[in-house]
């Protein structure tokens, strides 16, 4: 299985590039947006609420504990990079396929 462009293997886990859409009607994984995975969250982009919602939603979608999903870049941007621990790039690709 080919690894999608939004996932990158790293020595300490997998990096996931995401474009977050805050204030959506529901939390969901959309399609590909350039080299990023589009993720909609219901939280507003205020006081890191959308970041928190993104972490929680991705952890749930991947079947990982919340501590295994870390926001590493894009705290104030819609373009974010998350580090995923405890999962392979192939397993993440299978679970995140829209």
C-alpha cells in the first residue's frame, strides 16, 4: 500500500499534515487537500479549542490514546502537523482513508 502524501515516516513516529476546518457542523475526515488531509471539527478557532478538538478527534479516529497524538506545528494556522506515536504509517493510512 502506497503511503498518502499527508503521512511522513519519522524515526520517532509518523507525521500527519492536516488542514483543519473549524466550526464545522460535525467532526469528520474529508478528502485530500493538496498534500494535506482535510479534517473538520466543530470547535471554534478560539483559545486553542480547534487544536484540542483536532487532537481528540484524530486520536479517536486512529484508535490511539490522546497522549499519542501531539500537535507539533501550526498552533495558530489551519495548516497543522501532528505527530502520531504507536502506529505505523500504513495503519494510519488505512484508518484515515476518507
